[in-house]
C-alpha cells in the first residue's frame, strides 16, 4: 500500500526586502520570486523548517486531493 504524498501550497504575501539575507535566501530556495506568487511543494520536514523561519512572509495551505 503506497503512502499518499502530501502537498503544500505556499504564497508569498510580503516582500523579503528589509529582512535578513538568510530569510531572502530561504524564500528563493522555496521557489518564490515575487509577491503574490504561489508554488506547490511536497510536505517534508526540511520544508516545514524553512517555512517556520519565514512564516511572517508566506501563507501556507494544505492541498486537498
């Protein structure tokens, strides 16, 4: 029985300008480039850690299949 892969929809709602270089790099590593852009990523522990660091800049939604 295969385990279902969970997906997360991440939207950049605030600009990373004025934040630290590490926060800007984290936003880029997630795949976000401009405010309002949305990407869909696989839910992993490393992604959750990245989102915890920039939670003030992004909106997170779980994708329902």
